[in-house]
C-alpha cells in the first residue's frame, strides 16, 4: 500500500511538471526608462534608454519614430537642432542584455528660441517574445541655454522714422592667432550664426551662447548698409540671459552712436575692402561677458569694411539714380 501511494504521488508530480513546461512564458516588457526629460541646448550628447524588465531572450531590433518641434539633421539639412548619432530610427538590445541606447547630439546656435521638444515613440519590435508597454513614448524638452543678446536698434528716437535705412549687425570672434574673424554658421567646431538678413526695420540682434565659445575677445560691427539719413542715430544694448530670464534693465549695457552718409558701406560689393571696422569689443571669461568698449568707434568712412577702394556716399547716390531700382527690391543674406 505504501509503495502504491508513492507511485501515485510520483505520477501526479510528473503531470504537474508537464503542465508547467507547456505553459507559455511571459513576454519581456519593453519601455523607455523615463517618459519625460529636460535638457539644455548646450548639454552636447545625451542618451535615451530603452529597457527590458528581464534579459533579452535573443537579439531584438526596435524601430522608433521621431516627432516634436526641434529639427533633426536628417529632416532639415540646415538650421537643425539635433542629430541622432546612434543608428537612425532603430535600436538593438543584444541577447542577455536589458538596455538599448539612443544617442542624440544637441547643437547650440545663435538663435533665441522658445523651449523645443524631441518626441520619440517606439514603433515595433521584431520578436513576439517582447511586449511593448504603455511607456512607449518619451518627450525631451530642450531649453534655451544661457548667453548674451546683442541688440542693434535704429530710428528709435522721437521723430526718427528711418524708412529707407538698412543696418546690419556683425559678430566677430578672436582666433588662436589673436585675430578677429567672422564666426561661421555650423562650422566643424560649433554651430554659430553669421548670415545676416537684410532688414529695413529695427532691430537686428544676435544671441551668443555662453557655452558656444571659449574665453577670449570678441568684436561687433554696426553696418550702415543703405539709407538717406545724414545723421542716423542708433543704439546697441548687451543683455545677459541666465536661467531662462533676462537681466533687469539696470544691469544692461547700452551705447548710442550716430552715422553720416559717409558711413554707408554696402559690404557685399566685391570692389570694397574686407578689413573689418570694429565698432566695439568685449571679453568673455567663464560664463560672464564684460569690458564693453566705449564709446562706439565711428569710422570716418565705412561702417563694416575699410579699404582703398571704398566708395563715397556720392558714389552710392549716383549709382542708385542709374539703377532706378527700389531700395527694398534688393535681396541680401
């Protein structure tokens, strides 16, 4: 009787064991490690984690899609905000691992922007042993970084309506050789704005990111490109932007200047010299911009470049009469 009971119990155990082996395994759960993230434009490379709740049973390939207000390099060949530097739109979690990485390079620029977003959504996974959870999306908020605004205004005084005046703001950076040169837009060492828009309305401005430049000396040019005002007044203000806030007016550095027709200087004319006329200089040390030179340097002729072939104001007036073209018909970068 005892032997029979043992046999019955043993058989029952085998049946239970067989039932367990036949039960389907629970799929591994796939999700983002977090669904929200806030970064700074100057943070450089950031990593986004896609995770499993247990080791991958095999190499798995995850596809995902991009959205949001920030522009990636693939969808926008210029003026992009970030670049996917890992595999584009796909991530692999290797067998036995639990984490896959999406690597994103953020780019600083000289544009002032409201907060932008990068949205990533898991689209599919190539294994039926993996289940995508509801945490399948992440929104990354990219905040504007700290920096310095350089604001050029004209026609801002009482009774000053400079309808035909076009001014341009130029920003120069010191090289390792100690020379001031025009900054380049998206050069190999950064993403800086140089291409200025023709504008007959004030103001023009730059945003200079604190993280975008090494310590050193910088310069500005305030170009009187075109107009008929013999005494053309303008104002330049340097405003720091820190932790999402503008410095109060009491902490801002403002300067005024006056140009005559002799300062008109269409710098994109090939016959004009290329040596820059610096109106002001200043310095960067750490996160601080200071030592703004004063007063504004007003050159005898020209306001952007100087050279032996620089034309006079009379030359410009004569050429304008010959061309008989409206001032605003010209397209200029």
